[in-house]
C-alpha cells in the first residue's frame, strides 16, 4: 500500500565526531522507520568538516517522526527540521 505522505527529516550536527554515537543510537532505535538515509559533510583534499547533515525519508507517520525529532533535538548541538509532503 502506498503511503499518503512523504516525511523528510533534516538533521544538522555541529560536531559529528563527538555526537555520532548518540545520534546513531537514536537512528538505530528508529531504524524500521527510516526508508532512505543520506549523509552529507564537506570533504576537500586534507579537510574533513566536523559538522554534517543527515537527510532521512521516514515511514510510520507524523507522530513517529515528531517523536524521533524531539529525541534528536534534545542532543546538544543537534538541530532537526521536518518537511511533510501530502499526496492528494
């Protein structure tokens, strides 16, 4: 059955080296709700940025997405934004 909406979550991490374990634990907890995951961070030559961005496509409804967003936002240095696209 097709979903009636696409829920996209953007997770900005200001210090991905220090926060990676805590963020990953939460993503693992909600692993069955993550359809697509893309990680972005700047890498050029010998430079690898300490900040990063994770994009998620979620399933399981808005309540689940909001719950995960709340837990991630509680991690210092992590900011979450949600976008929901409804099919009409």
